[in-house]
């Protein structure tokens, strides 16, 4: 049996960390090994490309890329690997993240980047887990358990709401 695949969590800047740490926390909660790095599509293009080109042989199965403004990191990584790449467009800048969202989601044909919501780091980690769970039954069960827990929490909140409405 092969070793579990890791997830790469790439930040275009250290200013992305306050949001991206939610992805790392979610990966850790699922027991998924990961590595986080700061790499820039513009300021460190050669190291970013080299990371992408060697990601598969280095044991990665999915790459998360957080970037704001021009947000070319996910596209630059996707251009250099056939691993699934998930873009996390970051809020901020003059357009409050709209530019990052459009730069991340509007990829040319043949070079896809899955894209989550602005600052959607936790969902990026969940999507990475779902991708890896295709070949990992234990991880698939952890995802199912997490969904069941969410459902139970919502049902509990609904019961509380119904009790409050009855008391009006």
C-alpha cells in the first residue's frame, strides 16, 4: 500500500497566513499530512515552477494556492503540474478580492484550477480531502463523520429555535 498523499499549501505572501491557517487546521483535523510554503508567481517564479514540477514525485496529491490581487500563483502552479490545484482567492486590495477571484477562476482551457470562495481556505482543505478520499476509504469515512456532525449541530440549533418560537 502506498503512503498517504500530502497536500501542499502555498501562500503568495505571508499576509495570507491569517486566512490560510484555517486550511492547515482542517487538514490536520482530518489527519492529512501537509506542507506550507510561501512562493510567489511573480517574485519567486523559478522556485514556484520547480515546486510544481516536482510536487508529484515529492508525495503531494493536491496543491492549495492562496493569492490576492493578480492571484497568478494557482495558474502558475497548474501550468507546471498535472496534480489538482485549488485556488483560494484572497480578499483585499483596491477591488477587495474581485480581481483575485477572476484571476483564479478564469483559467485557459486545458489548465484547470478549482476555485473556492474569497478567503475560502477551510473549504479548499475540505475539497482537497474529498479528492484524496477517492482512493482512501478511511479519509472518506472522516469526511462522512464530519458531515454527520454538521447535520447534528444544525438539527440541535433548529430544535432550540423551535422551542423559542413556541415560547413566544
